[in-house]
C-alpha cells in the first residue's frame, strides 16, 4: 500500500483551495459527451452535465489505483465496510484495506481518494451554482441551478455521514491532540468561498452541517421544478424530497423523514421493481429506465473508466463477465448469515448463488449457464452487465447503477413511523413486503426496537450493493458480526464489533490538515488495526 508521502500530491485544488481561478482551471469534463462539449464548451449546459459525468471520473488521485474510478467505487467502499458484502479472497482485491480495517488512516492513498473525489465532485456543483444568478430570467437556467443545489446537498450529506465522528468500541472521541471531535463533520465550502477562507475552515458541527444541507435543499426544491425533463441522471423534485428524507433520518427527525419519504413517493412516477425486472439477465440493475429508479448514473462507452475495461462499475460489481476484476476472483458475495434470514419465498434471494444442499439450489438463472461452476457460493447475480453482454466491455461496462430507488422511500417511511409508533411501522413494512415482495411475509416483532431492526433487515436485503447500508449501520449504532460458525468472510476480515465499527468514522487526510489550519488537532482518530 502506497503511503501518501510517497506519491506526488501536486493536485493544487485537491483539498479546500477552491478560489475562483482554481475552480475554473480545473473544471472537470471527463465523461461529458463530445456533442455536449462541442455545443457549449464553457456554457451552462456543459456545467450541468459535468455533475453526472463526474460520477465516472477516473484517476482522481492515481490512474494506477484499482479503486479510483468514480462514485460507484465510493459505494463499493461503503458496502465492503459493512457486514453484508464479503468479498471472495483474491490477490486482485484492491478494496482489501477497507475490508480488513488497515491502511485507512490520514496518511494513505485509499483515504486520499475518498477525500479528493468528493471535493472535486462538490467543485462541479459549486461551478454551476456560481454561474447562475437567481435573478436569471431563463427558466431552464434556474432549473440548472436547482440541480446544482441538489447535487451539492447529496454530496455533503454523504460526507457528513461518512466523516462525522460517532462513539464506537475501537477509538476514543478525544483524539491524540486532546480534542473531542464528536459530531464534527467536514468543512463547508460554498460557491463563493475564497482561498483565504478555505485555509482556515473548521469542521462543521452536525447542527451547522444540517442547516447548510437543508438550505441547499430549500433552494433545490425552489428551482428544480423549472428543470426540463431530460434524463434520470439528473435529479428531480421527487429526488429532492428523497434527499430530505435521508437527511432527516440522519438527524433522527423521524416525523419529517416520514413526511418527505411519502412526498417523494407521491411526486414520483416510479413503482417498485418487479420479480421479472429484478432477475432479468439483460437489464437487471443496469438499466436507467427501470421503473423503480428515481435517480441513477449511466456510463457511456467513451468514458475513460469504461475504456480501461477493468476500472468501472461492471468490472467490480458483476461476477458474470469474462473480463474485469470480480470475475477474476474478488467476487462480491452476500453475507451467509444475512442470506439465511431471507425467506425462500422471497424472489430477491435468487440474487445470490444458492449453495448446494439448500432448497433454492439450481434455481438461479445465469446469463450463461456455464458460468455456474466459476461462481462461489453466495456470489452476487444482482448487477448484470449491460445488455446481458458478458464479453465486450464497450457494451457491458456502459452500464447504469441506481443512486436512489423508490423502494428506499418506502423503507424510510416505515422505519420513521416505527420510531414513533411501532405498530404503524410494522403495518407499513408488511404492506410493502406483501404487495411487492412475497405475500406470505409476516413481521413477528412487536417492540419498537425489534420492528426497527426488522425494517432495517429488509432494507439491507433490498438495497444490497447500492452503497446505502453503511449509513444505517452507523446511524443506528448497529454491530457488525462477521465471525460466526459458517461465516463466508475470510479469516482476516472476521471482526465482531459492539455497536458501530470505528472504521465507519472516515479520516480526514493529512494533506488537508496541512493546508487548512483550522483542522490542526481536530482529526478523527485512525481506526486502522484497532480490532
């Protein structure tokens, strides 16, 4: 593993140095289609499409790092840090640091990737927001502004939840500098933040960050209704409501979380994924037009990440290709314990290879049946290569993945209700499961704690591999249990924690502290090797 001190860090704008000139000089266009750039090289259209394009940015800190290929990689990082996604042991696994809780402190390239990627992504939103005046009389431009605010809120909500220090069983809240960092998130950088301000910009408290995110969502709600309907790769009003629901869940404001989850459902034309859509060998979890997807990311074959053949979503998430990393060994699997908690009546259970001797053995459907022998038990079949093509990366890796599905809103509404009234939460869960998953479902829980746990269990199954379970585990102080009889985690990954794991408090990199004096002494403790 490379230490940060051994690589070139001449990234000028990588940290928080977002002076206007620097923003313009590093305007990211990777992934924007050539037609889009030619039609408006430096115009608002290019600034708008630069945001969804950055989801596929390749080589943010290192073109040789096997995980440096965009937002899908961030999702994968979060998933392998939970209990739900063991990875088949392999020498090709570039995510081993996050799986094994080592080399994830402030001095390592793995941590630098997360930090740099988010801030460069935020940069794309800040560029757009700075470019559009609220006084602009062009309705489309104001719609663009709404999209910029939605993206920025989305990214800061991610970072707030990932970097916020919360109590755990592995590290202390008082760091080596003697400062208590509980509930500190990340610095706030607006579109008009100067370099001088950025060089002395403290970590925002949870309260200050929530105020900022909700302000952005207020603006997004105000303007995004003017955005022309163009593609699901851009957020709409229902997505803004969905982001509010996520934010209120983070804050424990369950009344508002339920309100906005329902508003997201009501304002969306989306419907939950059906069995045929879920298990499709050609379009299963790779198609932006899937009726349940509220918002997604879609790669184009021209994307640099796609053209690597190896460093992209399909390469790491689909076990069925004849190229790529997952098929070469580090296959994503479902946790054996989680798998055992799924009813055989539930069609979602067919998303993973059933072990021999189980009732579902032989019932999985593969793109190519000869792939069966290559698959390890519990290997994922959820994310199919685009078009069901297993060999041509130009087609297979030009795939989509979901950023928000309507099902998440149903689960947020149910959990938020359960925190207030266990019976109501249980009723909402049973209604969803019986109507959309399997009609024999029944929730036996009665207490608030048990109903919430059951809702989160079903949500973990539903959203497996979509980068969201991390937030629920951390938010609810839930333990990670990887060491048990029959575990399919490799021995070096078998950690059991008492409550949220220490590694879910992501570290701020040393290079940022060097450039921002307000961060000196306010770093999260390094969780590496603490278990």
